[in-house]
C-alpha cells in the first residue's frame, strides 16, 4: 500500500494568543493548495496562510509548499 498524500491549505489569524491556525482545507493538487492559501491570505484577509503536503500513515510527514503573510516559524499542524 502506498503512502497517503494530502494537499492542504491552512489559514492563520492573529489573536491575543498569537498566530492561530484555522480550519485546514483539503485540495486536489499542490497547485490548488497554493492558490487556496493565497486566497485565504489575499482575498479573505487572514494574517497568513500556508500550503502544505501531508504524507504517510501512521507517521505523518509535513512539507511546506509555500507560505503567504504571517505564519508561525514552527508549522506544527497535527
């Protein structure tokens, strides 16, 4: 069985606790995740957004494709 791969866009908002991740949005491809992240940041006015790839099961590896605006240095999105 091959690895499970998910392409995800995650918005970030600035709160009194700092940058907080919003609801992740699953996308069909890496380019779709990047465009969705760009839309979160530019169109919807979030503080920032990230496009990531999650792969593997049960251990999950996260790779950042692209970030926009303000995102945490440590993208621990488990």
